[in-house]
C-alpha cells in the first residue's frame, strides 16, 4: 500500500500492522490501532491510541514504524455518550 505523504495532526485513523506469522497456527497475525495522529514524517507515525470503549484499556501513546504498516484509513469520531 502506498503511504500518504501527509496525515494531519488530530486526524482519527485506524492503522493495521503486521505482527508476523503465529508459530502455533502458522497464520499471519495483525493488530489494529485506532486513535488520533500526533505526528507523521513518512517514516514514523506517532499517535494517541483511543481508550477501549469498555474501559479495559486506557489511552496510550504509540509509535509505529512505516515498515510494519499494512493499511491506514480515516475513521469517524466515536459518538458522544448518551446522558
């Protein structure tokens, strides 16, 4: 996949990375990160990963190398919680 030249800071995206082949089942494994871009220089993506919707994982700062990225897509913001 060709990588974008520019990703604006603050954009909400989903990034899929390749984690390699699982030795147990010999299948390719992937991980998705959903969050907001902090910076992108064409080689390294820094983002704030959203907290899990069910509260099981807090917000995280992650750095992703371009070599491990499979796809990048924009995603809409989460809906506001109902009162």
